[in-house]
């Protein structure tokens, strides 16, 4: 089979992020970066075969108070965003808005609307010259404070936006679990009705602020019959900042992958 399109120049992509982080703008960057709508897009493509085509968006949402969120040098290396050769995958990194409520935190108001995620996908595809087909699967991932952005995006899209197929949360569920539970129950019902398979992987650390919420989530999933190797809530003793790096790559290969040093809740 012929390649879908040439692989991108990853060095140029890295240079683009570095320029964004320095606050620089240029005509080409303005066309590819949706600053006016509250998020910036960086596309990276891996894979070469036609058929299933997947889009992945990570929510990387915390920085030291007073410091910028540095996607390339700060968050990307530990994000777990390692794109496998198959299926072909477009990764779209989104820059959050500094939260007015908490120093160092970020939110994504542009994505927390029914049209936000479809707009992000269109922008990501446009960065590759219009050669990409629409993705057949959509995966959202989140670490730490990015969990609120992921859950808000899921909730907004339940009202008629893009269909999200998988959600991976790495020590990222704090407080209310019910919005994530509602998405999981609805997505699992779609799967059981013959739709494309979905998946949920939620990892948390014992004796941390995320343990109680994920235990409530696990109880809700069990009560609703949302079970199976692709629908999991797990505890891990891994350090908070290591969880995406340790488990993200395996989940992007297979949402049902065995994850070492974890225990089912």
C-alpha cells in the first residue's frame, strides 16, 4: 500500500513549538495556531497505511506558578505520547489557558463546547495540507490537572460534537467522578449496540487525592455493567509524574494492554 502522506519534519515541528513558547508569531504559524480560540495546535503524524486513522489529543495542564506551560521541553517528554506505527495516528497538542482560579493550572474553554473538538480536528488536519482523511477514532488523554479539561471536553461533546472513543487519565481525576461516569456508560452502550469499541483507562495513586474519586468511579462502572479489559480503573504506586510515561505508550498500542505494577480497583 502506498503511504497516506509523507512523514512530517519533526525537527521543524519542534522548532515551531519552541517559537510559540518564546511568544513568536509568523504568518504560517498564525494559520496553524488557533490562539484566538483559546488553544494552539501542533500536529505530528506517525503511520503510513490506509484504513483506520486515529487522532489523539493529550491535556497537559500544570506548570509551576508563574511559569509558562512549555509543551516541548516541559510536558511532552513525560506525556506518554509515543505514537505507534499502527494504526496511523495524528497527535494534536493543545495549549491551555492559565486558569484564573488556581496559579499554575490551565483550562481549555475553547474545547469545552460542542464545536470545540471538531474545530480542533479540522485545524489539525489542515496543518497537513488537507491530505488527511477524517479520523475514524478519537482518543483523549490527560495527566494531573489536565483531567478537568478532558472531562469538560467529553461532557461538551456528548451534546453533539465529535465522538470520543477512548479516554486515558493518568492520576488526573480529582473531585467529581459523575461526568466521566456518564460518558463511559453512554460510550459503552454504543459499543454494545454494535458501534465501534470504546475504552477507558483511569490510573491513580493510593493514598492520594485521586484515590477516592477513582474508587467512586469504579463502583459506578460496576453498577452500570461497564466492565472488561478495555474499561479499567487501576491503582499504581508509580510517582505522579511518571505515570503517563510508564503506561501511556502501551495504552496507545492497545487499550486492553497488561499494565505492570497496577491493581484493579
